[in-house]
C-alpha cells in the first residue's frame, strides 16, 4: 500500500466519518447541525484537528429545547 492510496481512500473516508459523527453530535448539542457537519468534514482532512474537534463536541453540554406542548400544561 503506497501513500497515494492512503491519501485517496483513507483520508476522505475519515473526513466523511467525522462529518457524520459531527452531524449526530450537532443535532444534540447545537442549533446548527449542518454547519457543524461541514466544519467536521473539512477538519476531518487533518486528523489531529478532527479528533480535537470531536472531543470538544462530546464535552459540550446538550442544548435544552423548550417544551412547546401546551396541551399538557396544568391549568
């Protein structure tokens, strides 16, 4: 296996995996998961930065969604 094969297959595959994981984390932890996913893809092209990015996302607190179901309100 030469370096060209690694550059053409492994690195883009890693970037796609980081983008998918970023999107799933972004749905829970941010209000803009698509932007988080795009940033994750580009950072996935530089694996050390991608790993740092994923650690930051994992450690970020989940967002709290307001309860919009007014029918369950105690009146």
